[in-house]
């Protein structure tokens, strides 16, 4: 596992976007796994600038997002489809037909999403954020390491954390459809971004803790190609000293 310490959000985004650029330029038909939430926003902003400067093209790129709330359609401003269109897809030269987000059609047969990922050749690079409770995707504590895409219940702590994006807590969906831990582990390369003190405990379990389903992120220790980008605050509970970038 490679640990990259950065000073701020902007630096995190620049580092992550540079890694994604490398993947895209090595193979213009790459498959990217994408995340929503606050962590990848500066990455997407940097990718947009790179696209505008003709440093990268998304024309033949395929993307799969990790998750979507159940019960919110794509026109809802809080849906992850809306987020992705707004934060990235509408500003780059990607073909929207090649951007996949688990949706209501997948609810009846969620594993179809994993089949589609496999059909497209598998995910070359999976971008992840990290939940305060150690979730990746919406795989909450206790999720099986063997899980594929499925319908999941969000925990109280996740609902609480996501209330900031909604008018009030009662509006936050309690269920989502999420790629599973196995779906994530199938990616060839993983890039996780975590910032702030409230992620420090999860970062400790991800990097130095015991591998346990109580901290779903700890499964990443079993993956051969993981890069973790963190700021000082998120790194504050690590016992070992990792050099800054
Ligand atoms: C989002 C996702 C979640 C978030 C996590 C961190 O698609 O799957 O796991 O990455 O909840 O969210 P932020 O980045 O908002 O702190």
C-alpha cells in the first residue's frame, strides 16, 4: 500500500488526477471506477481542466460508479447520477452512454452490474472515498468480503454524515445500491482519498489495523495495488511515520 500525504484538497486532487491521466493515456479505452461525495471533487475539477487543455480525452473511456441511493431518480439533485453529470460528465468529452451508475433497473438483479463491469474488461482504476465508519462504496461494517453489487441499508452514522447534503435528516434515503467489497477488490488498481480528522480512525484501520469486517476498508490491505492519499489530519492516528509526498 502506498501512502501519499498531501497538504490540502487541491494537492490531493492534483495527485489523483495525475494518476488517472496516466491510466487514460496508457489505454484510451480504460474503464474507471468512480465515487461521489466531497473527497473526489478536486480530482474531478483537475480532470476537467486537463480535458480542456487536451491533455486527456474521455471519448473512449467507460466509467462505473460505486453506488446510488435507492428511490432518488436521476433528476433529483441529491442523486449520484445528478452529482456525476454536474461534477464531471457534463464538462468533459465523455459519451454519457458509457457512464454507468447502478440504478433502479439493477435493483431486481444487482449482480448484473458486476457482469457488465466484467464484460467491459474490468475496472482499471477504482477511485474511492472513505466513510467515517470505514465504509467503502456503501459497504457498511459487517458487510461480507465476498459481496458483489447489492441493495444495502445505510447505517445511522452514514445517514448522519450525509445529512449535510439534504434539507434535513428525514430526506436522506436509508437504502442504496452499492458495488460490493469483492466488486471493488476486483479492480486492477485502487486509489482512495481521505481528508480530515473525522477519517483518522478509519485510516488507521485501513492502513495499520487488523483485517476485519468491522472496518470494511481494512480489506484493501489484501489488494496488491492501492494508493491512499491523505492529509495530516486523516493521518493523525497512524503509528508509523509515512513521508510526505
Ligand atoms: C460515494 C461513496 C462513499 C463516500 C464516503 C465518503 O460514492 O461510495 O463511500 O466515498 O461516504 O464521503 P465523503 O467523500 O463525502 O467524505
